[in-house]
């Protein structure tokens, strides 16, 4: 049985809401300078909309779902089962602080949640764990990459996910909970943690696919028709790959730690699935490195193509200049205004000069061809 309850007056995020943000390697953290550890300061995109809170409580037989209007309406059932609290938006510091008070979360953990410049990592706080990772996904037109930070707090029977923008990336997981498909409702909170991480990693494949399409289309233009626009596209792709690499590579360490941890929060059966996600991340990291090498090679090809094009132009100009040098000499000689000059009264002098110039030009062209300069 699935129970779906929506409270009146909810101001949440629509399912198709997206907040494209430029891929910035660093965020401005100057406003945190001098503050004591654990101080909540939101670092990221400024927003004023309401924070959405969706709660799932499920077991093998049924699933209850609620969309709350605020933290005050949150009521974690005491009945056996797993509770998933999905929070969309971390810009409201009062809400984040309220979660810390309600679930006795560490102050440093709350500080990491509201700081969107975090490196993917795993922290163990004893009775609960904390995982932070970057969610990357392509835009609707597959032309731009969007980034979002996801923080996951997991316990024995509780998982709290904090999404920076509340995007609808976890929709397949919600549908599996509602319909009871798969083994999610029969498993514990650690399997839900795996499913959330796996959903994020699956979108990495989509991003890598989009980057691969852009690289393939750019490779041909760099070889056949290099333009300044090609160079700008190369630099943009190199920057995007650098950001994707920064998001993916640390996640390998996180998943490796999750598979090797002795924490009772993770069962051996779930660690098998986490090892599979680790293999996916390694595969993505290898693909990213391949793309970086391809872009470096494409940059060299672009520079070589531009240099070859420039050399071809300079060769033509040099040949033209060299041919006209003796012709200019002849014209200069016969263009002098002396009263007594040889060949001045010749009947065929004009034809003779033209013939001499054409003969010289022909001899020079033949000489250039013989030396393979043309």
C-alpha cells in the first residue's frame, strides 16, 4: 500500500525546475573568514524560494509519503521501517539548523551541508555517517552541464538527503518506493543510501556521453576547418572536463571507504552493490582521462592546422613577391627619365620587355617546381 499525503499551503519546487549554474571551480568563501568552526554560512547560489521537504516511511508491506510545508510538520514514525527525508534547498539556514537540533547532527556536518564548495568525502560520526558528492547532469538540450551538491546523512533506519536545488533526479527511486518494484522496500537504510549514490553516478554516464558527442563534433572541425570558435570550444570543454574530474575522482575514495568500513550501518550485502558503483566511477574516471588526452591532442592538431594554413599563405605570398622582384627591377630601369636611354627608339621595345618579363617569371616558376617549393 502506498499513502501519498500533501499538506495544504505547500510551496515546493516543481518537478521540472532547474537552476543552471556555471561550472565554477571555486566558490567565494571570504564571508566565512574569521568565523568559528561550525558557523552556518550558506556558500552557493542565492535563492529565496521555500525549502521542500518530502518524507518517505516504508517497509516490506507499505509506503507512506508526505510533502511537508515546514520542519514543524515533520513527524518521524516510531514504527519499524526505513525513513527517507528528502530536502530540496539548503539556502534556509534556520531549516538546516532545525534538522541539526532535531536529529542531533554535528555542527561541522551542518556547516558542510550549506557549503556547496565541498569536495566529495565520507565522515563517520559514530551513530550516523555523512557522505557529500556532486550531482552532474546535462540540460534539457544537452548543451550545458549543471552541477548540484548532494549531502547524505545515514543511520540505522534513517536517511536524510540534502539537495542544493531540489532537482528531480531521485524521481526513479521515489517511483520504486511507491510501486514496490525491486528490493528497495525489503532492504534497509544502507540500501537506500546505495540507491541514491547510484542514481547520482548514473547521471555521470549521461554527462560523459554529452561531452563525448561535443568532442567528436569538434574533432572534425579542428582538422578540416580550424577557427577561433573551435579554439574557444576546446577551452570550454577542457574546463568542463576539469570540473567533472574534480567531482568524480574523490568519489572513488569515498566508495572505496564505504566498501571497506566496519561500520554496523552498512551490511555486507549492500557493500557488494557499492563495489559495483565504485567500478562505475573508475570507468567514468578512465573515460574522463581519455577525453582530456583527446582534447590535448586536438589542441595540438588545431595549432598545427593553423600553422600549416599560415605557412601555405606565406609560401604563396613569398612566391609572388619573388617573381615580381626581377620584374620590378626591369620596370624600374626602363621607367627612369633619362634623355639618352638604350632601346628607347626600338619599334618592338615594348613587346621585348613584356616577353623578357614573362620569360623570367616562367623560368622562376619552373625553378620553384623543380625544388618542390610549389
